[in-house]
């Protein structure tokens, strides 16, 4: 089978081709400013793949509260024009093949449960760390989405009565605060913040320590609430070799302080990193479109 896969983000749309159990022909384009341009860009990608491959479907990872059955996206996201209309039908009319769609953080979780870090795990929580904090809950190897599709929206968690986990644990937002306090004219990103911290710049060290602490408090709260077999960390920050150790140490500090001695932490980095959303979108396609067709046949 060949499936065209899209991962829609706030700044870029990544794409690839799933064929022979592998993701290939990866690329990206800047996230368009409106729905019309988005459809045009996606169709260009689709047509390019159609020239050399027999495409059987399109799998999409999208932001927001994705209702895969109703074919709509509610909630809020960095791409507001995707919300509150029958978007799945428009995609199916556009491409002329079956389309599946799922929330981006849920796609990352599906990828890791399917072939990744949580392949042999029953119950897991996923934190996808970027411009905000996305998340997913997997119970008995199935997504738990909640009645309002808010299951796993860990970024909304209040850490101090005023600020959320997304605000305090996002490298993007933390870097912006650092740049503002430093009086820098250029936009500071997470890579720059960590680079400065690695070389010992005092304020950068302070901000990175605060970010790690915020993530650890979030993991502490989730560990107490769900007691999962594993917590999986994804997003761009997950490539840092020291991340898991620092999160483990700081989360353990909070567990020890509250005398939650019996909780055994298992924090792991995702296997697929930036490809997780794409691969997970394929997993969702197989579960919904192919399984449905097999049952019908």
C-alpha cells in the first residue's frame, strides 16, 4: 500500500509517503495562512506522489480536538482555520481517496505504541513538547480521549495557580521570556537557549532549570494521578541526551518529598522523534480505514 501522510503544525506542514512499511520522500512546506492555500499546497504534494505511486489513501495528523469519527476539529490550535467545519469530507472530496485524521499528540502516541518506545507497554502517558505541551493517554494500548476529546491535554495543567504546563515547560515560550529579559532584538528559540545554558550563561541556566522543573512537576502530577507503566517524551527537545536523566532526577525529588516511595518512574524518550506524528497517522489510518474495510469485506 502507499499512503500520503501529512503532519500539520503551526509553522510547517511535514509530509511523506508510507510504502512497504517505511516512511520515505519526506519534505515540508510553510503552513499557509488560509484554508484555500492549505488545500492547494497539500494537493501539489499529493499529485507529485501520484505521478510515480498508486496512492490508496491520505493520513493526516492535525492540531486541536480532532473528532476522527465526525470528521471535524474543535478546540483551539495554532492553525485556527482548520476548526469547526466538516474538514474530513473536504479532504476526501479533494483527494478522491479515503482520508483518516487524528490529533497530532495522539498520532505520536500511536506511533510509539505501534512500533516505538511503548511497543510492549500496556499503559503509557505521552508528553509532546514544542510550542506548547501536547499529550496522550494510552490505557490497555488504546487511546483514551475523554468525552470532550480533552484526554491528554496536559498542557492546560495549572502548575502554580496561574501558569500552565505549556507556558512553563515549553522551550519555545521559555526562550521568548529569556530573550526578552536579556534585551535581545532577535527572536530566541529553544536551541539558542539550551546552547547558552550549556556554555554556562547564568540567566540561560536559570531558565533551563526552570523548564526542567516545570516538566518534572507535570510528570509528578501525572504519575500520582495515573501511575502509568511508562512516560514517553517527544518533541524537538527529546533529542537532548541529558533530558531523561534530568527529568528523572527532578521528578524523583518531588516523589521523595511527598513520600510517594512506591512509584517507580519509567521515563523514556520517543523512538521516532520528529517522524512520530507521520508514522502515527499511518497507524491510525490502518486502524480505522483498513480495519473497517476488512470488517466490511
